[in-house]
C-alpha cells in the first residue's frame, strides 16, 4: 500500500539525494544518536550498552515501513517539499534495507552479539497415531481388579509401551513410575502397533493375578 504512494517517474531524481542522506545516516548520524542514547541511559541508571551492541544498533538502524509512514505526515499536511522528502525516504529505506539487511547475521557474529545457543520456537503439531504406527489404549480398572495397588513400573510393560496419563476422580495427571493404580482409574497407554497384543495380555494378566501374574502362570490370554 505504501508503495502505491510512490511515483516511479519521480524516483530517479531522488536516488542521488537519498543515497547521500542515507550514507550520512549510516556513518555519522545513526552512530552518534546511539552513543548519546546509551550515555543518557547510563546517566539515568538504566544500564550501559557496550560498544559491540552500540555498533550493531548503529549498523542495523531503523528500517521498513515506519520511516515511510512518518514521511507521509508532512506530505499529508501539505508542507512544501514534502513529496521530495517522501521520495528520498522511500529510496533510503529500499536501498539500505537491500544492502544492509543481508549483512545483519554476519555483523552480529563478527561483533559477538548473536546467541547461537538460544532456544528456538518449537514445532508442535498433532499427528494421527496411525501415521506413527502407534496405538492409544484406554484401560478402565474395574472394582476388584488386581491392578489396584500396583505401581506403574510394576506393570513391566514392553519397551514400546508407556502409561502416559491417568484419569482419577475426574482429573487427569501424568503418572510417575511409582504412582499406584487404583480401582476406577482410567489409564491411557501409548504403544507401538507391534507390541500392542503383548501389552493387552500383560494388563489382563496383572488384573487377574496381580503383579506376580507371571509366577502363577497367568499369561493374560482370552
């Protein structure tokens, strides 16, 4: 939308003045303003900005649509010469963004102000379990089940399975390995498709004969 305000026929006459003004801003005005601002912040006990950060701020500067928006204010007010000012600001923003923008990552590394170890946003998405070749089992612990009182680790589920959630008294929580199962609990078990049958047999066996089901020959068969 801002680009629609620019007249292409008027841009050639604004290129040279824009480049001159932009060079002065980059090499003189902007570094001076950063130093003065840093000194003011130090005087107000807001902290001191070290020279590396000052250098990066001076090189990065203000770019994008904001300077162009500000340049439209005198133009809208009908100030004399404001259209030339708008054209020059437009040239400065476009040219110096294209020239300086790609250099910012390298400048940050050279000055030592980048943070390569900084955490990045996580990519979180929901995926059907079928795509992951996994199954979600919902296990209701009935009254009288020998699962009551058994700790999660005592289930001895296969390596490809894990109790990921327990729903108890209308509230859900992620269990620890020492969480004791109670009657009327609902267990959510995530298991790989390949060991689902083994998980079901083990849960049935413990429900019938307790955590020592294997010693009693209980295999959880139908």
